[in-house]
């Protein structure tokens, strides 16, 4: 049963705060690293509107639904640790069982959109127009635009030569490796923070390649 009353349910904001920078049970996958731009925990889908004012803040949650890990009909509670954010398509396709581990495995194994990856298909992050872009994931594009050509080349290679979602996973790893990040209230991660995380991905990738070369 997918339809349920709001009474007793945590809000979207409460769910996001609980899961912010928290790995899903049984994995090291962290689905939410930006409170200002929440995504579907499974596929990475995010809203298509840019939030430009406090009055428009409700749009942040547009298209994201509150989904029980263990369904209420099978004894699952309305507590925040049993609820995540999914887009409508993923919510409809997620498993409904009494075994929470099966649900978490489905989320972690779901083909991920790759998050930042689609930005490499635009006209080019170093195009001057990129700095004035205000559409979906503008901060990510602005962050890419601030990187050097060599850094962009490494990121593009990670995106092109690895399974979908790898770049997003590397972003989560970068948060941990630099000791965590902070956010601006109402904004989420700044473009400068995203840029530093991307540089950490590049640094880590180059170190990994060097180790492989030395071992070969």
C-alpha cells in the first residue's frame, strides 16, 4: 500500500536532516550530501525548478515522496529511520516486504543517474555561459566551470569509463576524506564547496592511478 495519511509522519525536512551525510544501513552509500538540493535516494532524480526565494522553498520537495522502508501494513513505524525520499517512479517500484535489508539493497543497487555526470553532455563547463546558468544543478555546473582543463579531463574519464553513479559515489567519498563539509542555510552546498569536493575526487583518482602504475 503506497498511499498513507500525513498524520504522524515526519516532514520532508526532518527526513532530509536525519539522512544528511548518513550512510544507508548495510552499505557505505550516502544518498544525501546537500540539504538544499535533495534527490531521490535511489535514482538520483531531483526537482527541475531552481529555488530562488524562501517563498519558493516548497519546490525543493516537488516530486519527492516519503517512502516507508518496511511498509506500515507490515508493521513498519512512521519513525524517520524507516522513511526515505523517493521520486514517484521509484516509490512505485520499490519492494514492499517486512525485511528492511531487502529494501536497502534495492536502493543501493538501483541504477543511479550519476548526478553530476549529465553536465558533461552540455556545451562544456568552461563555456562562459556556464557561469550564468541558473537552471537545475546550476551550482554543480558553476563548480565545474572553475576547474582546470586537466581536472575536468580526469572527471570526464571517471564518468565515461565507470558504471553509472560512480562519480556521485566518489563525491560522497570525497566528503568523508576531507573531514566533512558544511552548508549555508537555505542554500545547501556552495559552488565553492562542490568545487573543492571535485578537486578531491581528482586528487584521489590521480593517487590511485599512481599506485597502480607503481605496482605494475
